[in-house]
C-alpha cells in the first residue's frame, strides 16, 4: 500500500543494519524507546520477533519506505496494544525528516492498517515535529501532563 510517495511493509531480516542505525540516532533515541543493545544482532533479534508480536496482538510495527524503493528503510510507524487505548508511535531517519514522510506514513497506517478505532500518541511537548505530525494526521489534544493526542476513526 502506498500514498504520497510512502509505503508501509513488514520488517525484513535484511533491515537489521538500518534498524540498528536508527536506534543509534540521537534523536530517535531521545524521543522513542530504543533498547540498550543497539547492535545489528539485537536489531535482527527484534525483527525476528515481529510476526510473533503481531500474531499475539501485542504490537504492529511497519517500515516506512519510499515509493519505488521498497528496500530502503525511511522510518517506522506502529501501535503497541498493551495499554487501553493503544499507543501509536513513529520515527524517521535523519535524511527523511522534513519531507512529509512521517505524516504520510502515519496517515497511511491509520487509514489502512489500524485494527482498532482509537489510539493515542504520547508526544513529549519538547518534540514539536512529532506534535505537528500527529495533528496533521488527525490526532487531537487531550489534557495531560504530557502532550497526548487521540485519534478517532471518522465514521462514514
């Protein structure tokens, strides 16, 4: 599935170096939960567990790619289903920032892959770029000590 030059697909074993590189990025590490072990081997183990997490209903994480280049990892968008409502998050690699990749990926995920009617995105108020992505994708602010934005699927 593709939109605005961005596609989403499952993680692949060959993505391990790209995932390890993303985990090592200071901005991704600052704003998202990345493991202490950020090696390619750790990334490969995490990717190997992707289908099991999806099948058990724990999480759905998809790779954002560019149109026409299904192999290059531009980022990730996903939902963790361990809280109610589920929590959505995203990141993009430095070279993809500021080009609408995150917004397009989040919108596509919400439109085509979200298996529930409501999710929240807990975004640190010091991260205006992610707040802008959430708002552009249709999230609305919820009163909280943190910036929490909620998405409700539009009714036809």
